[in-house]
C-alpha cells in the first residue's frame, strides 16, 4: 500500500494503479490502469461500474527524472446495464481524444511564454511541432474594449508580404491590445472602428515617425496625443551623431580615430563625465566648433527635460527652438522643426506620465522571438504568441 502511494506521489497522478515500470533508452514506460469507480451513463444517467472491455492507450506525459514518459493506460469501456450504451471511463488528467496528459499542455502553455521556437518546445514535450503549434491557436487574448491609454507603434516583422506591422497596447495596464498584419492606415482605421468604446480613450501615446497623428485625431478626437519622451530625446542624439560623422570626415586619420572614440562621451550624461572625459571633449570642441555648439544645445535640452511642469517646459522648449534655429546647425535645426511641429504632443509628455516603454519591451521580445523562430511565416500564430508572452 505504501509502495503504491509512493508511486502515485511520484507520478502526481490521482487514482492510478501502476502495474509495471520499465526504462528503455531515454524513455520511461509506465503501465497503469485507473482505480475502478462508478460512472454515470451519458445516455440514461444510470450509475454503473460494469465493464464491457479494456483497451490500452498510449499517452505521453511530462518527463520524469529526465526520461520521456510514456503511459500505457489500460482504459475501461463500460456498458450501461439499463440502456446498453457503451462508454469510456472518464480520466481527470487526460483530455478527451488527446494523446497527451493535461499537464503536458499546461507545461507547453508555460513554455510558450518564453521566447523559444515552437519546434524546441515540441521536442521538449515529445510532441510533433504541428501539434504544439495547434495549441497556440487556443490562445486568444483579443481585447473587447479599448483602454483609457492607447499606445501605438510599428515594428519590422516582414510578415505576409508586409515589411512593417502595427502594435497597439495598453501601457497603463501593461497589456497588448492587438497586433495588426500591416501598418497601413486603412487597416488600423478599420480595426479601431470595430471597437464601440472609442470615446473612452483619453490618451494616445506614439512616436513621431509612424504618421499616425492625423489618423488618431480622426478616430479619437477627444483624446490627448502624447509623444513618447525617449523617442523625441533620441532625435537629438541622432543629430549629434550625424554632426560628428560629418565633422570627422574632414579630419586627418589620427584625429578621425580620436573622434570615433569620443562618440560615447558626447552621449554620456554630463554629470557622469570624469575629468579625463572633460579634457577629451574640450580637445574635440577646439577642432570642431560645430560639435561644441551642438553639444551645448543638447545640454540645454537637458534643462528643458528637467522642467517641473508643462508651463515651464513650454517656455524652455520655445527658447531652445529659437536658439537652435539661430545656431546655423542644419541637423539640429531639422530636429527643432520637428519639435515645433509636435510641440503640443511633446508638452503633453510633461503633463501626463505615459510613455511607450511597454511597447518597446514588446518590440524587443518580438525581435527575439522572430530570431529564434526564423521570422514569422504565419502572422496569425505569431500574433497570438506575442500576446501570450506579454501577458504578465
Ligand atoms: Zn444507460
């Protein structure tokens, strides 16, 4: 009795009687049957334990001690003494018509949350990749209602003949709303018009590149649009980098190397610069006044960024834009024109705390998943998978 209890505990399967266990190569075979119980006839409701015959079913289970586990389950077929209906005994750990125990499926759902290929998960579970892929089809977290804060972004997925796909998220509650197969405005419009609570969207967070602003105004006229803070700050970083590259072109080899090395100094937070860093920057500025000017403007933007509220930010931003436009630096002027064009949305980021940080996180996972799965040949499956992975 004790022995039987131990095996049951070891297997963590309830009400089984194990009759034999054999290890063959890397597989552990377990022969078993269920304890006899009373069953209800599905046709007339009569309670019976009368057995008609037995059939052995091969069932795959989760690995035990590193062995792939194969259960040889001797299943009873009952016969109803009242209406003669024949029916299989019900087994709690085995879904109907399945060759895998419930916990294999549970394990696969857990593993599908990792950025791994379906093939590797299937192999882990002694399952064929198409069978494991079918489980992904059971996942669907499509949201029925739009969130109060809606973030929109695009990513390069190369799916279904489209380079870019569109991702919609709820950054406040950290959920993916949906992933669309294209970033075409027609498709986004059509998708969003499908929600009947569009008026509940109070904020839309985006970056300045997708060209979504007009569309979002049209769909959510009451919502405030916020430009993601990291995104607009990055524009200055890119501009400085372009100026540096332009400047080093006209220098001798030795200075060019020196310039290249200083790339990170220009981008480093100024309060983290060491004395040595500062000397190096001064040398740099001596031979490139343009870079010095650009750097000063970057510092000045730090001051804009540190504004305590919208009003302060508005004053500092317009002063910054004026100073940039007087600087004569083409690359920086381009940035200032963009900021001017987006000033309302930029200033909103000083008033409300929402960013695209969550969506950036999604995009990173997408990149990893795409790499391990060799692209996304089936967009529908990829979409479900990402939504599963991103669910906390
Ligand atoms: Zn019956």
